[in-house]
C-alpha cells in the first residue's frame, strides 16, 4: 500500500473532462513531478488531492485512509497536505510572520509565542528572518514564494503539493525558490510538483509522470522519461522541450 | 492643433488669463509660418496651458460673481433671509442649535456603530454557502430588498410612530431618539450590507483557496482572511453611506425630537428669518468635511503601509 494512492480519478468542469482516470502511487519521501502541456490536468490533479476541487469519480487514499468522496473531514485532510500556488496567494493584509503563524495558531492550537518562534526559525532557514515584520507586497516574487512555501511547512504537512511555483517568477528569481525545494527533497519531504522546469524535474524527482489529455500517459524514473521515453507522445513532448532549450 | 487657436479663443471668454493664452497662440502661428516648428510647438503648449488656467480661474470668478449677485439681488433679500446677521451672531441661538445638534450627533454615532456590525452580519448571511443555508440567505435578501426600497422617512414614521402606537413588547416604550436610531440603522444596515458584500466578493477566490488549504475552516477564513481585506477595500464607499446617514438624521425631526432641525424651525419662526437653517447646514458641514478628510488620510496611510510603490 502506497502512502498516496489515486485510483481512477475523474474530474470534469461542465462538459470538459479534465481528468479521465488517473492512477498513481506516491511512496513516503518520494518526489513526484507532473509534466505535460498546459491544460493537461496537472494543476487540477494537485487541487483534487487536497480537496480544493471535489472529484467526480474514483478514489484518493492518504496513508491508507480514504480522503475523497462523502463523509471525510476536509479540514483534517488539509492539515496534512500543504499546497503552494503559482501566484503565491500570501495574505496581503498580514505581515510575513502573521501569514506563517495564522494557521498553526488557529488550526493546530499553538500559542502565539510558540508559533512565532517556529515561524522565525523557518524564516531563518530561507534567509528571510529580517522580513518577518514586512508586508508581502514589499517582497520580491521570489521572496514571496519562499514565504508561501514556509507558510505551508509551518503546518508540518505529511505531503506537500507544489503547483507550478516558479511559473510566475522572473527567471533570475527561480533559482532561490528551487533551492528550497531541493533542500526539502534532501530532508525527505514527500512532494508532488507540477512544473515546467524540466531540468529541475530531472534532477530532484524519484518519479516523473507525463500527463496527456487527462491521463498519465507514461510514468517512470526521470532517466526513462527524459532520455528513453517509451511512448510516442512522450517522445514528442520531450523533443519539443529539448528543441526549446529547456532541458 | 499646433497653435491651440480655438482653445485660446474660448479662453478669451474667461478673463483675465485668456489674454496670455491668445498671445501665445498668435506667437505660435507666427513661428510656425517662419518654419520654427519646435519653438511654435513650445508656444502652442503654453497657449494650451494658459487656456486651462483661464477656464479654471474664469469659472471661479464667475461663480463668486453669481453668488454675490444672488445675495444682493432683490434689495439684499437672499442675504437677509438666509444670512440674517442678527441671528447668525446671536450666541443664545447658537447655543440652542448646538444643543439640538448634539442629539443628531448621538443618533448618527450610535446608528453608525450599530450599522458597522449589523450590516456585516447581514452581508455574511447573504453569502453563506451551500443549500442548507438557503433559508438564511433568503431572509437576509428579503431584509435588504425591503429596507433599501422603502424611503428612510417612511421607515422613521413606521418605526417611530407605529411601534409605540401598537405598544409592541420591549420596544413599545422606547424614546423617540431610540426609535430614530433603530429606523436609521435598519435603512442604512441594508445599504451598507451591500457595500460589504461587494467588498467580500471582490477578494479573489485564491485567497480563500490558500486559507482553506492551510486547514482553516470556512468561518476562520472569513474572519481572518476575507473580511479584513474586504473591509479595507470598502472604507471609501462605507464612508459615503455614513455621510448620508449623518445627513438623514435631519429626518428624525418628524418624530418631534428637539433636534437641530426643529430648533432651527423654532428660531426661524420666532424671528421671521431662515438664517437658522443656514446655521444647521454649517453645523452639518463642520462634521462631515473634517470626517471625510480624516478618513482619506487614514486610507492613504494604510495603503502606504501595505503596498510598496503602487
């Protein structure tokens, strides 16, 4: 039994079926990258896992427990599954530190002092402790995204979902964000990331899934997907990336 | 448009700054004829600027002239009726007016505090999600529709006279001032709840997604993430409604309360003038104008704190 199991997951928006039967296993401490063209369902899949979207068919299990469908406590699930968004989504009316401590205080019941102590420690790890009292709009995009990652980490999730977290960043800011993800991978954090950073995907992932038209068209270790893809569509996709100089 | 001749011609209707506008315009055409295009353009721009000055200054001059004429017309009739010097400089009259105005101030301050909370409750009720909350949403919608649709004067009559006459339990023996506060809070609660609702809906759903993904419940998300941002955004329109509320306290005079309007009427009646109405107007302006400026400053400071260079 895998840590995260997706069985025949379907999701439809109106008449548009975005996910058409996703099957996927993620083991503890694995880093799984979802690649594929825009609209192939990468983001939707991630959003389904922590129930920001409800699925129309199939089943999702986390640590053996069913976390999709009726009768589940989404608030409990979301404590265990963190997500970081492409557009950061920091709370603009709160300081960086307050962004990080809000959920631990309100959801986990930490005291303000403890939450702030831990928040500062997390900010130190990403070298932003001097920004604790700043408001998010005063930070660069890269800094905001680092804070967003730390905000998710403050809940000590068992699984972290990263939804194209560098796509909204200026190229020179991508590195600082990916470094954090790299460190998390080293520390054994279980992660699923949708990404267009193929070089990075190749470097950090234990498994790469190529999504095409709502199904996982091919999955395997990064060497297989990027160097010896088995399926024609995967070959074509990887070929386009290489031609674009993105690998 | 190099010479702005038309603009300068119009500007001549607004002396005195129209004259330099025309001078620059003429200079511009001469320079254009001589082929000095850059200098001509420069003169043309000055003609344009002077034309705007002329219109601005001219309109002010004309306005002052018109008001002066109005005051002096018909053998100073307007000046006498609305700005009767004897009444305007009468300390006792001012004292009486201030006493009445204090009632208006109490009414709008208390009503504003009630509205601030009550309207938010209504707005949140209208936005509750899910089919189970449909009856609550419906109730809130009916309230808003009714009290936005009925004129505030009627609400004051209905609440102020009706509740007392029908001797409704608890509220049956409230004072007129309390009725006035209830009536205005009901009316403005409906308006302001719509302002809040617009504010809440303007907070991007990604904020909710981020909060919910951290495990916050729906109500925690509203309380800590959505509503604080919504309230900041709606302060200007909220203030607009509050100024409306402050002015509408004049309507409570129909209940026979000795507010500023009724006191003004008594003073006017006893002296055969309308100057006390001007005094009442001045009292309202003394509150609303500083209030607006203070809040403008507050909003500016808030934005300077959270936004960098936007």
